[in-house]
């Protein structure tokens, strides 16, 4: 059996404040610095303390959906009112999505209505990631989520029950510049955590250590993720 995507972990200078921002924007309930979805998203958002500030673009970001141009504008205005700000990531003036950054500089997009890729998704439509075709295939096997897009080295997966898509844009990939601020946390479903780590390594991951009692691995592109509930191994 595949692992379960338990959470998307986000490094934050002020975890509680950043959790409040995203909780109000998404409409998710909070338990401390953890946000729990009210819909079929299927995973939590966990905000964790980080000493270093954000200095480079993240390797993944949220795509939020819109039902109409007015709805898109309302989402943008609400985000700005909560503390977000506009950001230039090289988007063209003719592109329909609006790129913003949360109060700690994490990028996200408010996508225009009529986007075919996100047509059947909820408000949190997708997690868009920097990554290769091989990494998209790895995550499909790791989570047991089918591919819903596989074309021109771009891939996307989605849980069988629905929820947000996770996509990888293919080359060129950004060079790695230290620890990533966003990373997935997996939870084993039918095996002990140590065996789950071994399964993920066999699929193409690499084990790189332990952080807070959780084994840390990297996927084929070097993106960090962790496995919950596994004791440190000698």
C-alpha cells in the first residue's frame, strides 16, 4: 500500500501568524499552527518555526481557483487585506492569473476563471511544483495517486477521492539553494515507519537524516520530505 499525504509543512518565522493568514484566506479551521481542511483536500497545513528568512523562490506554490473575474478580484482583495502583497516572478502582462506573496513572501497564484486544468478542483486547486518527469512518477507511486496529466515532461497527480492536484512543470529546474521551506509529510498506512522509508528508497528516494524524530528523505530531484512517526535509526 502507498503512503498517505498527511501534511504540507511550511517553514515560518511566525508560524501562528502565518497559519492565521492561510486559515482566513482558505477558510480552514486551525489547531495552533496546524490548519485542517473542511473539504476533500485530505491533508493538513503545518507551519513550523524556521530561523532563517525566505530569500529565494519556493519550489512549490498554491494555485487558488476562481468562479468568475469578480470572484478572482474578491480573492485578491481579501488576500491583500490579510497581509499579502503583489510579487513579480516574471509573469507576462497578458497572463490571466494574479501572483501574490503571503506575509512571509511565499508565492501563490489566484487563477483566472475558465482554467481547464483546474476546472473540477476546489478553491485550493493545485500545488504547483518545480520538478522533473521522474519526480512526478515517483510521487504517483509513493502516494498511489494516478497521473492525471503526463505530457511534454509535465506531470500531475490527484488523489482518487479528489482534492487538489499536485503538478510538476518539467525542465528547466531551478538550482537548489539550501533547505526548502515547503515539504510534504507522509504517514505510513499499512506498515511500520521504518519499512515505509525502505519502500520509498526503493522507489527512488534517498534518506538524508532525521529531523525532530522524523526521517528526512529527498525525491529524485532533491526535494525534501519526511515520514511521520518513525523513530531515529542508527
